[in-house]
C-alpha cells in the first residue's frame, strides 16, 4: 500500500476538505475584491476632498498654514498632516522660526504653538473632583 491508497471514506473526507478550502478561498477572494472597491472609493473621496480643500485655501500672497488630517501610529505617535505656502515659510523666517528645511521650520512653529497652549492651560484654574475628573475650567 502506498501513501496515495485511500479507502472510499478517506477519499470522501479529503474531497470534502478540499471543497471547503476552495469555498473559503472563493469567499476570501470576494472579500478582497470588496475591500479593494472600498479602498478605491476612499481614495476617490480623498482626492475630491483634497480638491475642495485646495479651493478653500487662502490667496497665496498671504501666509497660511492648514491642518488637513492626523493619524496615530503606536510606534511613532501622532502624525499631523499639514500644508502651507511659501509666504508662511517667509513669515516664519522673518520671526526667527526658520529651520534647515521648511518642515523643520513648521515643526518649530507648531511646537511653540503647543507650548503656548500648555502654558495657557496651566495658568487657568481647574476645579476637579476627588477622582481627578475635570468639572470646569475657568480663566482668570
């Protein structure tokens, strides 16, 4: 008896398992196709929103910066998607926020904005209950 000799029951069981695996394969292929269609739609929506955002951007002769999105990566932290014009970089350079690259200059500016927000919040009186839940925030 060689390893390919199976009785009828074993052959039927193997055939059934093969059919089940094939069915799972077909279902997964359909799921991939469905997800691909969702991704395509999301990419089209993103392109459309990006075009709408471009229409909303201020006149390029004035400095501007915008936050267009964010995401969180457990290894790298928060990622903020930003856009700006050359006039904004010139403005940053004029107030000594320039950097080795435009991105470094914008990062320095954003860090200073965050620092200002933290300092402002620290200067406010915060009433909290014993569990540490913030009940209200009042400004002097």
